[in-house]
C-alpha cells in the first residue's frame, strides 16, 4: 500500500552513479528525516524514479510529495524508505532558507570523531561503532564555512578536483567531501585552494559502508542569499 509523505528536500546528491534524495517531513518538529530508495537499488534513485512528471530534477528547498511503500532495513541508516516506482514524485511548493532553520539538528556531535582520511578531517566512522541504527542525516547551521579544492587522490577515478567543506560544529573541526552536484560543478574545475563561502545550512549524511568505514558527506549546501 502506497503512503504519500510530504518532505522538504534538503539533499539531492551524487551516490554510486545515481542520486540520493533526502529531506525532513514538512512542518514536523523535531525533524523526521526520510531518504527514499528504489526497490531495485537499496542505496539510491535513478533519474526516472526521482524526476518530476515534467522531467525536472528535485531542487533543494522544494516541497516534495513522495509515494512510499515501506521502510528499508539498513545496518545504520534508519531513514530509508522504499519508493513506489509506478507513480511520480510531485512538487507542491518551496520553502525559504529561514523557514528551514527550525529543522537544524541539536546533536552534540556528528557521530564519532575517531577517524580521518588523508583528504579530510573527522570524516569517517569505523563500522563497529555503528552497530545499531542511528540517525544518519543532520541539518546543521554554520555562520561561515570554507571550500577546499584539492587534487584528487592518485587512485581516484574522479574527474576534476576534490571538493571538501570545512567547518566547525560545536567546537569540533570537520573537513568533509561535498556530494551536492551544484557545489561540485561550481568548484571541481576551480584552481586548487581555499574559498571562503559564508553562512549556510549543510545537510551532513553518513554514507554507505566502504572498506570498514561509513563516510561523512556534505550532501546538500543551502547558502544564505
């Protein structure tokens, strides 16, 4: 049985060759996160599954009507719901940047800060520290953040430079890979260096397991206009 849920889209990010959409239930506090996934693909959505009937891509701050058929079990992502692929997601409006601030997380930390890669800082969590289902999505507010553009790792298949967001959250420094397509497109071919950006809402996600870790990603960037 299909159940329709209305969410505010706070992430539409690259994920394993497809896209991951996520958002919070509209006008529900505390924030209830929903990440729609395909019945065919347990981690993401295809272009046909996520596009509106007119072919448009869901945008950040869109209000989206999602046809859902049930929760998807996952080792630690408790927000995953299977989408009904026989019907289309629908856009029913947009919300303002200011209106989204009420969904900002009150979490004391962005998961365990015990491990870093060579390209980031506090950007991954050993899987043994995620044995139970956790909230794998947070919306945070930062009064200022930096974009770091670096050369890709020699073994990476990525085209263009690596784009990281660097920010402070409750006194802890983070440098996390950005998977927001618009931000990647803006900076991926920019000269290597640091870029001061400013105030923003960031959707931080705990991604799929890879080589014994779950990686923290910035899946959505909403800059204050």
